[in-house]
C-alpha cells in the first residue's frame, strides 16, 4: 500500500503549492509575535469590506478611532464609506501598506482569504468567522509554520483590541472598554467581555485584549499573549480566561511558573477556567470546547494554573476588584511603592472539587458515527476487525495537536486514553506517510508491540490517515490487539467527523447522511433548528424532589439556564454549582440573544419537568440590554410562563434593561451582580 498525501490541489480547492517570499522560507512563525502589539499606528484593512457586518463594524471602529485604510472586494475597485476598495489583498498591500487585515467573510471562504493575506505578507490577520472547516485550518497552519511575516488571530474569535491605542480589529462591544493597564487573553468572547467590564468598573481599564478564540486550531494562543504582556510596559496586570478542550491552559501554567521563578517582581496574573461542570464527551458551544483523547480536563487545568501562581476566581466579575488589590502589591518598574511586596494570593474563590464522571458520550456539533459504520469503513480498506475485548489491547488515535497546530497520533498502552498514560506524536499535515516511517516505529515501540507488528501498525495508521483526510475527520480512535495468528485486529472504533465541512462548505454529505436524529435527545435537536446549542444534563441520584402534582422526580437539577455565549454559559453552570445550585442544562443562544431565540430557549427549558426556576445570564454587547429585556418580557408573556425567572443583565444599557424587567409586573427578578442573582434563583428552585 503506497499512498501519497502531499496533494497539490486538495479536494476542497485550497491550494498548498503557492510559493511564498524567499525571506519567509528559513524563518519561524514565532518571529511574528511582535505583530500583535497593535495601537494607534496600526493601518487596518478589511477583507469582505462591503458586506453588511463589515460595513457596520467599520463605521463603529472608525468613530472610535481605529485607523482603517480601506478594504477588499475581489475584482472590484472603487470606494465604500469614503475609503478605497481594492480588487485584491495584493493590490491593497502594494498601494496602502496595511499592518493588519480583518477578515469578514463566511466560514467556507475564510481559509482562502487567510491564504491571500499570507501571500501578501500582511503582518497581522484576524479571522472572526465561526464554522471554518478544521481541515482548511490545518492546511493554513501548515503554511503559517513555513514563514515569518504573517501572524494569525482566530478563527472563531472576537478579535484583538487596544483600548489605549483605540484600535479594534474584531467585533468587541466598545462601551465596555476603557484605556488602562490590564492585559486580557481569553478563549471565550462573552467571558472576555465580562472580564473587560469588570476591570473597567474597577477603574483599571485595559491595555491590550487578545482573543485566542474557541476553535480547535488557534493562530495565537495563551503563551503567545503572555509573552507580549510580559514585555509590554503598558500592561501591569494579566487576566487569562480558559475553558475545556486542548492543552493551552497547561502550557500557560508552565509558562507562568517559569515566569514567576525568573522574576523577583512578576506582574500579577489572575485566571478562570470555564467548563468545570461540563459533561464529558460533549461540545459546549464552541467548536473547540471538547476534550480529545489524552487531553486534561477543566479541573486539572484549574489546579495547574493555581499551582503555577495564578489567582483563580469562579466568575469574571471578580477580576476587577481582585486585580486592583493585587496591583496594590505590585511594584511597577521604576516606581517605588510603600506597599510593594510579593503577589497576594487571597482571592481563591473557587472550591477544589473532585472530578466526577458525567453522562454524555457524543459531541453534538460534530458527527460521531456508529461503531458498525466505522467497522464498515475499515473493512472496505481491508483492515481486520472483530468486536471483542482483550486485556492486552492498546489504542491509537489520529487527532489534532492544538499546541503543535498539526495532526497527531495519540498512543495509549491500554484500552483507554488517559492523559498521563498516553503520548502524542505530532506530524506535518502535508508530509504524512506512515509505511516504513520512523514515526510508525516510534509509536510501535511506545506501545511495546513486537517488532514483527510494526509494519501492521504502520499500515493501520496509513489507513486511518487516509480516512482522516479524505472524509475530514477530527478524531479517529481504534482499540486493537494482536490475534493468535499474529495479525493485527481492530476490536473497537470511534470515528468523529467535522460538521463545519458539511454545514458551511457542503462537503462530506455522504458521511453526514449517516446521522440519525431520532436517536438523539429531542430537545437538543429542536434547539439546533433555531441555532441554539442546548445540552440536557442528566446525572441520576444527585437530586430527588416532588413536583406540584406529587410526582417524584430525579435528575441533575432544578435550575434551567439561558445564556448568550458558550464560555459564559459554561461558567454560569460552574458558578451556580459552586453556590449550591443544581443545573438542568447548558444553553447558549449564540452571540446575540433576540426575542425569538429567547422565546425558543424558554420553550425548550420549560419542557424539562425538573426545572423549578430559570436563570437568564446575558451580557449585552452589540445587542443592547434594553432590547434583550424587551425580548424576555414578550417571550414570557407569549408562552404564559409560570416558572419564576431570575435575569442578570450586564453590558450596554444594563440599567435600562434591569429597570424594564423589575417594572414588568411579571415574576421576573432583575439583578446586575452575579452572586445576588445566583442566591435568588437557587432559593426559588428549592421552593
């Protein structure tokens, strides 16, 4: 079997063969880190310039003070919003010399737009789109790693913003920001906005805010941002917001520990990890918010950051006052403070909880096929399969190494992928061949396979890689053993495929037609139709109660949650649980909570008989809090709801929104602070 995977034109049309400048060939992507230091000097270009979203964003950013020098519309020259329109990124680079490009095109076009910017050597590229196919980004990262001119932020992120330099490249809610001294890096958009608002209320403001984004493959990660903040004189305190999925938080913890050891006066660092209560094996809104084989869970990330010296909080509204206190003990270089001393550690507000096994074995925003279907695919490629189990079985997976930004082999010496007993073997996306390869030998040796089995393992890895690339998988797991006759035999298989390739790009229809919605949770399928991500929690024996009709009910909890933003939704469940509540669900309305999505969300939540009270936690960014309040009131009336609802509104026009809720005459309870709202909804749920 001899397969070659260095395709000149992959089936999705994204070329890998375009040449880059000679200056790029021998350099490193790490050399582009300084490009993140944006400010008033940054000349910003827009790709997708004349689109509706880009037009609205450009107007706001120009008014705020961002130096936008024009945009690109392929094949068109002219003017838009009083700024020049260029026919290509290359022409824009030659004529306007942009320092950064904001990409405002749909997910299926994002990779091509990034590729154009790389070829034009634009120093900073910010991709905000969701649903960019994973394999498109794998190809993009294989390009980025060969050059030293272009730095990527995103995809699936709100962008990067300098509050001091009035430079916004993204769609962050501007009213929350104020020039100041706190650097923020976050995976979650809504949690980053909460963090920004908290530091603004505390009178600290922000220096530079970098979004890592919620995708599996991030162009800029936590360590990249931390390196910028370390040497940035305008940044005095640092906030890091992580969540489930990947190892970026572990890498950050290692960096923080080293940083604090080599500095006598380190900048104070605070952190939060969302998803401590997330069910295992589920995607929690963000495309990258899931834990792959061999990756650490949220609890492990939390403990690693705490051990490294980060001050942990359980909710982002605590960042502001907490950082203010920590900065009181920080001696800024060149400044003498009587209160100077070591970083204080008095803000540990999150309990140390023991990780628990949570129900849920299937990602819903990616497709897992049935084992017999995976077996059929393997049989078609002449791989021996037999559904048995053996104590001598080992496991391998082809997945994605989020730190190396490449595919990887994950090998486990037992049947399960336990982080401490597994090892990753990253490899190049464009040069993957396994037969007679050193990599296959290394994996075989790690698994303690006899030398005679290495060639069979190499063939299995080659077949998995073929499936991975041709069918656009994100993870392929197999458990196998050596049969009595000496052959390698697969005993179980779990195959997952990227739904963005199908939903945004119309690829892989054959694979995605295997999905059987009748076997899924009905409420989750219903929510999906309205663009809502809903995960029903089900942990038996945790709580038992009796409803109004005397029925004895059992399940995870009695609080329904409705939140805008995946990270904020995860953290809402975490924080309610910390305060003693029991949540029945995770629900992310998406970036904007409209009256229609609120109504649909209420309908889905109320269909769960366990729910005794509903907690609505909305951060009003681009959508104002008064508009959200109006939507809540209308939905409540239209559905004739009887369940009490606690509403916490923060962000744009929050006071007006809270007033509308409190004066509605409905059983709605308005709050701005989280803890007061949490205690109220927990008390209502117990009644």
